[in-house]
C-alpha cells in the first residue's frame, strides 16, 4: 500500500469501524443512536467487517505472506546451490532446480506457474512461481500478487 495513502486511510478506517461498532453496540444498552435493532446489528457487522479487513490489510503488508515467500525462495536457492556446487559449474543444473522446488514444498509452498511474472521467467528462484499450500495464506498471497 502506498505509504501516503495509508497515513490517512488507516486512521479513517479505524474511526469508521469504531463509530459503527459503538453505534450498534450502544443500541443494545438502550442508548439508541439508531432506529431499530436491524440497523444496530448491521452497524455492528459492518464495523467488525471493517476491523477484520483492516487487520488483514495491515498484517498482509507486514513481513507475512508474499514477503515471507520471497525470503523463503532466497533461502531455498542458497540451500540448493550450497548442497550441489557441482551443478553450478554446469554438470546438471536441473539438480539445483529440483532441490529448490523440494525445499519450497517442504516449507509449505507449491509450484504454480500461473502468474504472469512466472510465465516470463519460469525458474525455480522466481517467487511468483509458488503459492502457499495453506488456504488462508494462499488467498492473501494471491491477492497481493495480483497487484505486482
């Protein structure tokens, strides 16, 4: 996320979510800013939805998901090349590729050549060629990769 936008967007979303949760919650304590229980419940749901999306957004921009995938790809590259120095000299470069892909699989990623950056360079060291096996991580990573 662009840092200039985040400076204004994050506090605005926190305030909006807080207002919606407070307005909806206070209705059930007989402090009625809203007309009926349906509006109060909708306000609560919308507020918690904003907080949930904000949590995913903030966590996703931290060192999780695609950033972690990039780091893991580099670590597997180092491990694969260190384990097979003869392949770096041209003996059999497919050994290093197989070692990197196996290392990524062991770390919880699977090869997926669907991303456009992977189609441009389908090599084992390209982090765009992998997706996490975990459903939640895969969803967030796929979303992050769409914007890259």
